[in-house]
C-alpha cells in the first residue's frame, strides 16, 4: 500500500479496487467518480487527504478532484454523523412539502441543514433531486429511500434510528 493511502487509512482492498477501476478505462480520468465512490465507501466521507490521494493516483490536478467532490452532493466533504439524512428539496419535493419536513427535522434534531447533531448521531443534508419525483417528498436515510414522507413517517424514521443505536450499544 502506498504511503499516501496509509495516511488516509484506506483498506488494502479499496486501493486494489481503485487500481482495478483505473485498468478498466482507456483514460484514467474516466475512473474519477467511481474511484471517489470507492474511497468514500471505505472512509465514510472525503477528507482532503483522500481527495489528494485520488488525484495523485489518477494523475489529475487536485483542483479537478476538489471540483468534482464539491459539485456533486453525493460526496461528503465533512465527516458525517452515524446516520445521514438527505432530504430532497427540488421542485417536485418542494411542491409536496419537503421544505416543511426539512424545517420539522431541523426543529426535532436541533440543527440546521448541513449540520450534525451534537452527539454525532445524525447529519441532515438538503440535496437536489433524488430521482423519485412521483413519490415526493423523499429522503435517503443511510442509503435507503423513504418516500411519500409526512411528519408522522419522519418521526417513525427517527425512532427507528434511535432503536438501532440502542441495539448496537447493547449488543
């Protein structure tokens, strides 16, 4: 494993997966987004050292990698809480009340969109289009879609997260 990969604490299998990705494409830059996904899956977010590692690995200017990670909301540039809630506030979701649900979540969690609760449990992100306009409003919770949301459904989701956290602390 390279020294840079060690500095960002990547698993050897992640480094190997990125190497395999690079080999699949005729131009290394084509592997940029898949490589970023592999690294984020390993680390849970994209710290600067990880972005630098990807840039160096692909032979790209670091600004190119920083530009991609800052453009796409799927890449987390701040360390998230144990649970990530991503609520869509694009047009269809907004028309169906997503902004009210975002405000409801902010009030329940005591944070603003883009923040993490003080105990590090939950990060709330406001994102653009999750591609589920027909079931708006929609939110992704730990990579799982929750559709046709209401305050009652949001309460159930938060209760479920609390139960999961208590279960993992007990077991």
